[in-house]
C-alpha cells in the first residue's frame, strides 16, 4: 500500500512508500513521511508523486529533487484536493448544520457522483466549467432535473464551505443554474378514503396511522413518540381527548429535535381511544409499535402503509398523505392558519399556505354545486 500508518519517535504518522521503475528500467523505491496529517491528504500527496514518476521518471519535478537546495515540493496542504475539503466538510458542517435525513442525502450524492468525478482535483479547479460538464453527463444519463439539482446543491455547499475555510477565493459564479421544477401536488385523501385506509390496517398499526391522520405527525415523529409525550383527558372513565407533545424525531436510528422546536397537538376522541391502552407502562417506552411490539424502523411505516393502501384499493398514495389530510382538516374546521402552522411544525407560513390554496378547490366545487342547485330550482 503506497500510504500506510507508521510510528516516528513514538508518535503515529502517515508514511508514503512507492516502488517504481525509472525510465532506464531500474527498480527504485521512494519512501518518506507524509507532509500532512489526514489519510485523504496523504493519498493526494502520494498521487502527486505518482504523477511526477509517470511524467519525469522521478517522484520530484526536475530541479526539485530531495537532495537539492530547494528541497521537496511544497506541501499539498497549500492547495487541497476536492476530497480533502469534503473530508473536512463531513466532519464539521454536515454534523453541525444538517439534519439527519439531509446528511444521508448529501452522503449519497458525494459518494456516488461528486467524489468519483472531482475527488482528485485541486479544489481550485472545481469551477463552473467542471460543474457544467458534470451536469451534461447526468443529463445524457437521463437523470431527472430534481436529481441533477440535488447534485448541484451539494456541490454549492461544498464550495461555500471551501470559501469559508479560505481554500478558494470565491464560490464560482458560473455554476449551472438549478432546473425549474413543477410545484408538487399535495396528496390529500377524502374523509371516506382515510377511514377506509384505517379500517384496512392491522389493529396494531392503527394508532400509528391515526397519529398522522389526526395529529399530523411526521413519520420520524411517530417513530420517536414516547408514553411521557401523551397526556390524555378522561371523563367517566373514558378517554375523550388530550394532547400529544412532539419533542423529538427519529431518523436512520438517530434521535433529533424537530426543526421548528417542540410543539403540542390536541388529540381527537378517536385517537385518544387508540392511545389509551398504549399510554400505560414505562414512561420512556414507545407508543407507536409494529407487529413485533417494537418501535418502528426507518422504513417500516412506509412499507406497512403500502400494504394497507393496496388492500384499500388506493395504491400510489404515500404515508405522508395522512399528515396532509390532518393539516387540511384543521383548516377546514376553521383553525387560524398561523395556529395550523404551529401545530403542523411548519418553519415557514408559505408552506401552510399551500394547503390553503388547495382548499380553493373545495370552494370552487361548492360554488358549482350552488349554481347547479339554483338552475335546478329555476327549472
């Protein structure tokens, strides 16, 4: 292995060891301590020596061999490779500034696309032309505009990080523009469809689905809900309502706080009846459970809902349609939009307004029915 870990004076270091053939056919060996501390940077340094061997037949450029007064070439720390910057980006910004689900998406883009393409390049050479060339490649592979946008978004984040660390003077101005995307159409089932979905679900799954359809919880919030987060109100020995406190989410096995902070959501009588038996027991125990009486895994809710939707004859719906239904139901019930925003955990009011715009279809349908009724009465 050209780069390996070693010890110098009792301290760990990275060691470069290259065996090569000179231009006159002699077998040589080049060994030295790496001038950098991280494995990624050491590999970049080793690659520079390999390129010199291929070009000049020696690890050093002409006039800069190891015995000359000029000494070895300057450290690669001066100009980091894209891979070096990504290594720092992963260890800092991605941990402190990205939520878990975003981190997973970034990792996917970095590992599958950006590092294979730009990893060995000096960060200063990753410019708008290089980004445009990559976008052209992705276009020829017929990737969707949204996927290509994701690649460019991650690339922009890395370059902004590089600028913040002063590895580049500025973020390239000629990066490809993001592709315009059509506005997502909200999946909002009717009252009858939701009741059919709940009826077709297994008894053990109904509380989880009701938490989304009545309380508007996200799947990650359902996975993290604990008994201490459920406060039910009782009358004459029967649960008639209460509140659910959304304190945490769980994504890819990691606990995180909701991006808009904690919130409380009122519980409907139907949901209270389902939660009553589950709210008893250890306070730190999970409320929403799968068939094995365990907390849901990352994709368990999605997969269970897919099976329910198929049984209900509503294939093509995603589990998020239940949350959309809850938010729309609150608006239809006359709950003020700013209150709905807080209950839904929307960071921006504009997100809640999308549901208001969707409800205009209800108003238009009502107007058509009134007009038809008047025409019918007139005749």
